[in-house]
């Protein structure tokens, strides 16, 4: 007979683990006065819900709920009628009759936090869909290693592809070898003679840029409140709309990443405000340049490193270490007779002293003038910001005489004539200072002189300007006039400073601080006993145009054209509805865009100005600077009497002539003359010694 099925509306029974212990028979309660056996089967004590994958255990559990002996299957005697069948127990009674579930060792869960594996005992309703399970497993396999930047998914894919391409015999035997070969191909040797390897993916520039830019989008922890002391950041997303009217654009995506990069710079450096200065193109890489102003009283931590100044603490530590090493080596050196310090070199008084005065270098300006702002550069948005060194006056003077394209490497040494004697970082900083002084401008009236600084009449004092709170802006048609635009960056003097410094002042101070009196007398009396003039007193100060000078007074370009070109950005609409652009012809790439009360300065170019008039050859090639005069060789001057004019002797100049070797006779004559002089000198000395003795007698 077929087994009876549980009713459809019966509640599900407790799950039974699919183990041998779970299949133990359950004894039924004994029935009083029960006959021997009946032909009808005994119903199950309770329906048991088990997994569909275990039909045999389900049948065993159903059959095991009866307590009938094997003889119960025999046919009863006709004289003894079978008693009626017992009603099946309720689900609650069946649950009490079943033994409690035994603890079963579950499967080990996956180690990934996002991928929770399901064991076979969970209900089907709790399992994830297959596509979701597959995507989670694939995401886990695609996780890159922190050491090798490789993942198991790509590695297995490449390994299987290599097996399918080569079709080796018994691939399972060489599977590990193929896997190791593919893994080794991901690395390259740093040095052919060493065993040091470097991951090959580090040489791919796109991966490095992507990782750096990805960090810009990382949000800070929510528990960290934003610092209210951060510097001001301009809305370059809004300013980019003005730049686009002038034909300058970095792209929406790069502009937004530049904004994130500026926000990161302000959070890391003690800057009061920042401004996107522009971009200078190089041969191998470009420079994105940011201008910033340090907070009042803030310490510039990057300044000593950028300027090449060694940390004083490091110097003190090095000196202490050297002193300890010298103290340890002193006993051994003294035992060998080498402990005495070397004698200081003695200046030979017979050597000639240079007549030309050596002018010391000019001091650089600290947080004023050309070094009022600090500049940071990076190669692309997301790259680390590197501070440029301060401007040195002598380097800026030489930068005006050379013309070198940038390479994109700040450590690249500049080889030029005149000799620059610095790297590309210093040359870039000098060019930025020159471009800013010549092209950064603002509408007339936007800046005004600080009234608190008007009474300062110190020599070399640079007036201070502030934003005019009463400025209401100019109309676009007025912005087309150069007379309505002024320079608010101070002019750089020819000596490379904003404020003039007397280059001979240090010479005068040096004489007052304690030079030899003999040297002072030599300075006072020159040839013929005439007193020399003090160069510090006769030096003429350098001057330039003052602050807030109109652009209309700028010098014309090299070819004779105007220094600035103004025009509306569009001719299809009235001027009052169109932004105005100003372009510099002396520094191509410098652009000013304005619309009513908004204006923006930016530079995008190669960092060089126009070539002055006469700087080109006939075929358009650049004319290099004229070399200095070649140094003359030593000349021997001889004067002969002039029979025609005795007052003006004949002067003959000839170069160095190699002397002829003397003959034997000439050498003997020279030796005899030398001996005679020595004897005469000896006799004269003896006579001088005898003279005092005779006087005493």
C-alpha cells in the first residue's frame, strides 16, 4: 500500500538533521488489549519534513515511527476481527515523540565579510540568487593583493588561456609551472646584476595617475568636523566658465579634480588663500601652478627644503656625532703623534691682492616683494604638490638673458650662457615672477592703497594695497579700455628685487666692522695719491613704475604692436552681454577675462615671452646671445726711444716667448757672478759687525 501523505495544511515539523542518529526509530505508545496484528498498516506518528535530497531517510523515518513487530504483517484469523485503526497523532504530539536534534558540525564560513556562504541546512528561501552569488564570488576573486597588485581571477584566466594556447600533454602535471611562469612575467629586474625585482605594473603611468586621482574622491571620516581655519579656495568651476569664453579650458573633469586637489593642498599647508595661477607646458611633462599666501605667523615647513637649506637640528646632530668620533679617535692619534691639529694656513704677504672689489650677492626678499607668495606645482591633478624655491635676485637677472624650454623635471640642471648655476625649479620660479609682474592686472578701483600705511616714508618701503569695499564694478564697454586696467603686482627692478638694495652697502659695512687700517689707507689713496670714491655713496637707485599703473602705459611688443589686445568674446550679441578678454602680446598665453564685476587672470603657455626686436635671424631662427670677449694672453710691453719724438716712446707688445737654454759658458759666467756677489755680501756683513766693537774701544 502506498504511504499516506501528510495533510496540506499541516504545519511543518521540526527539521531533522540528515545523519544516522536522526533516522532512529520512534516507539509508539502501547495500546491496551491490542490484538496480535492487523492487515492494515499503521500510520506514521507525525509527518517529518526533511530535505528533498534525502528521500531514503524520509522513508526510513516514516517507517520507523511504528512499534509493530515483524509478525504484525501476518494475516489475522477470521474469527478474530481486527480492531479499528488508531487516529494519527497531532503534530504537537509527534514533535514530543521525536528526539531532540543532535548538534551537527557546520561548514566553515567564508573568510570574506561581503560573501556569506550558505550551508545545506538553510532554508531555500534564505539562499541568494545564483547571479548574485556569482557576482559576489567574482568580486572576491578580483580583489588585488596589497603586495603584488595581482588577483586570483585574472591569474587563473591567464593560466587557463596559456594552457589552451599551448595544449601541453598532461596539463595537470605542469599547471603549477605555468602559473609560476605567468606570475614571474609580471615583474621586471631593477638591476640585471642583482636579484631585486620590481612589479612591472609600476612602470605604467596610467595606473599611477589613476590611483592618485582616486584618492581625491575619498571622503574624510564623519566624526572629523571640518576645520574652520582652512584657507580660501576660489570657485574654479565658476571661473572655468569665464576661461572658456577666452578659449582656455582644462575640461570639466580635470577642472573638478583641480578643485579637489586645491582643497587637499589647503588642508595640508598653512595657507591663507590659494589661486590657480595657470599651466606651463614642458617637453616631457607640464606644470600646474598654484599661488598661495601663507598665514600670518605661520611657519613655512617646506621653505628650507625647497631652498636647499639644511635643517639646523640635522647639522647639530652631525656635529655632535663628529665630536664623539673625534674624541674616540683622539687617544689613538695622540699615541701615534698625530693628535696635534693641523696648522692654519698662513697668508703669503708677497702674493698680490686683487684690485677689483668683489661685490657680495644681494639678499633675497622674505615674504615680501617677489617672494610675497609661495608657489606649488604638480604634474597632474592628484599628484603631490611641490613647493618652488624663493626667487634669488642674481638668478632672476640671468633668467632675463637666457631662453630654455622646460622639461617637466624640477631637478634638471640648466645649461646655458650666461651660466645659470641652478636647476629647473629655480628657473621656473623666476619665470613665474616675471610673468606675474607683467600680466596680472585688475580693473581700476578694485584695489586701493591701505590708508593705515600712507604715513610710512621709510626708504625702500613698498606701499600696501587692499580690496576696495566700495568697488561696484565696471561695464563691459569700459573694460575694453586699457586705461581701466591696472597692475596690482609690483614691478621687478633690473637687480631682481621689488625694493632697491644698494649692492655696495655690504662693502662699506665691512670696512666699518673691522678691516685692517692698512687696507683702509690703500682704499683711500689710489694711483697718484687720489682718494677713491665710495661706490655705495655714488650708486644710483633703480626705479620702476609704481603700483596700480594702467596697462596703457606698458611698453609695446617687440614687433612694435600694442602690449595688450582687448576684444569682446562674441560679436553676435551686444557688448554688455558678452565677457571681455585681454591678451598679452609680450607674454603669449597670459589672459584676463572679465564680465561686469567678475574677472580672472590665468596663464597657459610655454613660460617664455616674445623675442625682442632684432632677436631673430633673416630666416626666422632665434639669434643666440653674443659671447663675451675672448680673454687675452699675457703680453710683454717694451718701450723704445723714439728718435723723432723723444717724449712719446715706441711701445711694442709681444706675447710670451719661450726662453732658450743657456750654454755652458753662460752658466759658468752666471755661477762666478753669483759667487762674487755672495763674497761681497759676506765681507760687508763682517765689516758691519766689527764697526760697533771699534766704537766701544
